[in-house]
C-alpha cells in the first residue's frame, strides 16, 4: 500500500511498466490478481477483453507515451462476453443494439 506522499506523486505522472487488456468482469480485478498497487499497471478493461478502436488507442498511448515494455491480454474462465459471442445470430439480434453489433 502506498503512503499519502507516494499517492500524491501519482497526480503528476505515472510510470507503469506493464499494460494489461483485461475483461471488465468485476470478479477479475487485475491489480489484485497481480498484487500491484496504484500506478504500477496501465489497465484497459472491456467485456471479453476485445480489441476495438478505443482499446487499441489506449494500448498505443501506453506504449508510445508511457513507454510500457510489456502488453498482456488477459482472459479468464467463464467469460460471459465470450459465451455471448458464441450464441446464434437470432439470439444475438435480441440484445440491445450496441451489444448485438459488438457480438456480430
């Protein structure tokens, strides 16, 4: 756990060494899984850890501006987004419009 002084120093800058594209599932908190604290990881979370325009741009930011040296794409067991992507097209079309578009 970081001291108040260490947390205050993070206001001005961050120096993560790793960028992680992970699932937004609330049961998979990346910082806890890897036992890391504030400022240690640059984490991008999206359902199914899918690479899209915004997630790709976030990873590019981490690599280009924050100079991270390692990129991890982290999946997990029982991912609802992955299960949903395997549904038949008719079932997917019953989902809200943006979700259906992402799944198709």
